[in-house]
């Protein structure tokens, strides 16, 4: 009869996220996934807007009143930032697909660049939008 090993094997335990030092590449990876979800949900808002525009002035007025309120503008601002971040980080990933930017220094620098440029692009879009509406 075969003898079974009764000793408990000492296996490495996978470390919990709490002991890792957060890096910009970790953060941009997680934010990229979250902005993808936000863009999918924002597409539902865009669909509501398009359906209301096609349905007539009464339905469009409901959507317009929502979007022009503070909460609607907050959602639109977040959608604009999510779109900007996801676009820029996607370009960064395309660069990675070519083999460029994998070293730690470049990956960190491009991560911060994506964050800063996404904020700047969002603010630029909103300033131009308000300017075109004549509200600036």
C-alpha cells in the first residue's frame, strides 16, 4: 500500500494587494478597465439622447433638462474624461504592441502623460464647448 505524505507542504502564499506599492502602471490599467465600463454606460445616455431627438421636441426637452442640470453635466464631464483617458491609454497600449515603452522609466512617464493629457483634453473640450455655446 502506498504511503501518503502527511507533512504539510510549505507553499508560497500569493500576496494581497494591500502589500503592493501602487504604481502608475497599475493605476492606469485599472482605470482603463473602469473607463471602458463608463463608456459603455455613457453609450446608453447617448442612445437616450438620440432617441429623444428622433421622437420629437417634448421627449428631447426631457433629456435636455436632465443634461443641462448639474448632475447631467457632471455625468457628461465624467464621460468626456473617460473617453479622453481611454483613447490616450489605448494609444499607449498600441505603442506597447509595437514593443516600445516597456522599460519601467518609459512606462511610468507615459502613464503620467496619459493622466495629465486626459485631464487637459477634457478641460479643453469643455472650454471650447462652453465657448461655442456663448456661455464663456
